[in-house]
C-alpha cells in the first residue's frame, strides 16, 4: 500500500515525521509537504504560478517539499508517485475542532485526497509550549489508522487526539461554539495592526468533536465533500411544488 503524507505545518514539523513513523508499518510511505508553514490556509490552491517539487529526505523517508499549499502538495504528490492508496495529513501541532475545519490546511490536504477519489485522514493533536509527546500518542494513532483503513470506514475523516487519550469516540463537527475576534495592537511605530483569532465560546455539546476532545477521547468525525443544506433544499422544493400546483389548479 502506498501512503502519501502531507501537512500544513511544513515539511520540517516533528508531527509529519511522527506520523510517517507510525504509517510505515502499514505500507510504503512518501512525504510531500509545504516548504514553510501553511496553517489556516484552508483549501487554497496555487493557480497563478508554477510549483517547485524538491527532494528533501526526512530521516530515512522519501520526501519532497513544495512551495505551495497543503492541497497543492497532495495533488502534486499523488500525480508524481502514482498508485497512491491513502493520504494522511498531520500530525498537526494544534487541534482542528469545530469551525476550525473551514480554515484548516490539515483537513484540506485530506479533503484534496477525497476529491481525487482517495481515502483522506487528517490528524491533529493538542499543543502548548511543548512539542507533543508523540511516543505516548503512537499506540492511539496506530489504533485509529487500523480502524480507519477498514473498507467500510468513511473516506474522509478528521481526527483530533488529546495529549493522553483514554478512548475513541465517533463525533459530529461542533459548529456553534467558535467565535472570530479581531484584536487591535500597535506596531513599534505606533501604527495600527490587527490579529484575527478564533476561539471556543460556551460549552461543547455532547457528541461533538470538541466535547470528546475535552473529555480525553480521540475524536473521529466523518466529513462530507457535499456542503448542500439538504433540509433547506427539501423545503424549497416542497414550497415550489406547492406554488406550481396552486398556479395550475
Ligand atoms: Mn498547522
């Protein structure tokens, strides 16, 4: 099995090497990752300039760095290697819970795999001022990968690992608990600058990714590429049906 690994923290992140170490027991591993950090770039693609693809071994793993986004890396990596069976993204240094899925480059790399017809798994973990203890996470990542490589498992998933997990939970995305804030600061010359930040607001709802993570559980959320609001669509179809039957009766 050919396993392509990418991330959004950049090819030199310790998270990508840690994930490659776990993945190698499942198949042949290759890393294709951004040359610099691309966190919060979402599913951006580089459409207005060419991309480089430079061999940059990571430990004893075959690896390539790309001057592009996580989605670019997966598209290029799949095209160059050929025969890729699975794309893993991460391990991101920082969670990707709830609304963060919208701007996460880690999730976007997995999403790009699914767009190309492949299975995509995004993995993220909590981070503070220390590098996460990947050794402690290793058995949990192994368990998650074994579970998600089964034929019947969802094709696109977002996995978040607490620092010291004591179980696994299938979850849904929390959508209401994140708030975007603009924080104003001054630069040394007294000019206005702004930070755009997001953070959780209120309590996590049971069954959500954030709830599981806060309770020490590995959260696994199956995702869908289809963003259609089916309830709204159904309502609109019903009301237009009612309207046309009124008009023609
Ligand atoms: Mn990141």
